[in-house]
C-alpha cells in the first residue's frame, strides 16, 4: 500500500473534540463554507474552521445557523 500524508484529506469529515465545558465541531474543509452567520471560527491556513459549543443550550441556540453551515458544507464537498 502506498504511503500517504494524513494531512492531505482524501475524504470529507467533521470531527468532534470533546473537552470539559465545551465541544468543538471541526470542519477540516470549513473554509469552503460561505458562513454568513459568523458561526464558524478560525482562519487556519489548512482550511479548518470550527464551531464551539458550551452546552446543549448553546447548541440549541445556534441550531438554525448550524444547519445552514452543514448544508453549505455538504454542498461544497460534492462540487
């Protein structure tokens, strides 16, 4: 099997980073998303963007924007 660079994403994925007191939803290709809500944070050179949630109430408060970001992201991975 040929070697590969794990930073060279050959598939699209979203990652949850779980911490005490916050959850980070990381989109490795989040820079492709046209996020007009400002929900996505970060300006990483590798294209990552993330969303930070404090608790379930925070998730529910951001639900509409989160759905829009996910729809846009899913659309961008199939272009």
